[in-house]
C-alpha cells in the first residue's frame, strides 16, 4: 500500500478540507493580534479523525533563544521560532515516519513583509542554521550544528485575511529578502520553481494559501525527516539525527515536568531509548506544538 492510495481516498481528502476550512475561517475572521491568534489556533486544532488526527498544545515557560554569529557580530541572540510542526505517519499503532519543522509566525501578507529590527537575524538563523548555542528554552546550552536537508526545518507561516496561511521555507525566503527586497517581485512571479525540493525529499517549499498548505502538510511534504522505520519512500540516510536530538530533548523535559502532555504520551514509547541516552540539560521553555498524525491502518481492507 503506497501514499498514492491514501491521498486519493475520498474520506482522507474530506478530512483535509475540513481541517483547512477550520483554519481558513478562523484566521480570516480574526481581529486578534498574532500571539492571541496563535492561541486560538492551538485551542481549535484538536481533532480525531479516521485518517488525520491533530493534537495541539502550549508548553509554557521561557522563550527559546539562541546565540550565533551574524555578519561578524558574535553572540547575536534571537528567538528560534513560535510553533513546532510535528508530522507523523502511523500504521497499526506503529510509527513509520516522523518530520518536524520550526516555524516563525507573522500576521502579515508574505509579499508585503519587510523585515524590521532583529527580524533579518532571525531569518538568517532559520534559513542557515549556523553553528549556535542555546540560551534558553528548547535548545540545550551547548554548541549545536544542524543540517537542513529538506529546506523545511526552518520555515515561516504568514497569517492574513487575504490568503489565510502563506507558508514558505526560510531558506527560499532568505535568498530573496536578505539580498534585495525588490526580488520579492521575482519570487512572486516564479514560485512554481520552488514548489518541490529537487532531491529525494519531495519537500514543499512554498504554499500560497491555507488549503494548499494543509494538503502538503498532511501528505508528508513539509518538515525535516527525523525518523524512518521503512514506511516512507525516502532513503534512511536522509534522517536528520541532530534534529531528532532536539525533538528528543523536548520529550526529556516533558517527562520530568509535564508528564500529562499529549505529545509525550503519543511518542514516548518510540523515543524511550533516545531519551535515556540524551545527556543534555533542558530548562523550561515556551513552545506551541501542532502534531499531525496520519493513519494508514484503515486502508488495509479497502479494495
């Protein structure tokens, strides 16, 4: 049984559109500022369906801050991101594949966004993942080197009344914004070139509106691969162990401080060994998590 069978299933498509409708209506009808709108999204996105289930939660604490060198300035400190997307593929309660993406939320239209003070540095971090060190939050206080194979480990999510959700790889965004703001016109006219990563990742690097975003998110085309148990059409070498260590650190913290976490209960058994082997120290952190689980089990008896 392959992905194509699932993605053509009428009930799966119906669930995709229902999730997209919830998000689209919530965002386009909201008059709230970005933090309050994100809270509403987290509160609303808790759904259990036949094929697609979503669990969302806030982990309350200090913001996740990191230090890195930017334009020869040592110890530039910025926030790592607002939301962690966690996307997993299950079959008969077995975890087949798992992806994550750290995204920065902006309540603006993508092509009207002009980075203000501090925003260029954050974009640089999420697009390059230079050698950095955690200051507070989800990243440990040690030197960290991360590779972004999929170009969607670091991303941006723009919320606005016109498109609902505009989603873009930080890597793609930075190649235009950091070079020249006027290149946005080129980006706007030629984004079809960037819809898919050219390698075997099949990553979606840009989604122009909510329904396209939900489709790509639930079809496993967004995020960095941190686990592959043979259930997805990717080479095992593409698994990002360093990114997985960051995710495992979240579990380690939750196990000690928030053992009632839905995220912990869902994944603890699959990452138990990694948690026990993780020696890093983690303090409290603030993070919104949107966890999407795609279930293949129900397709087994379909003709």
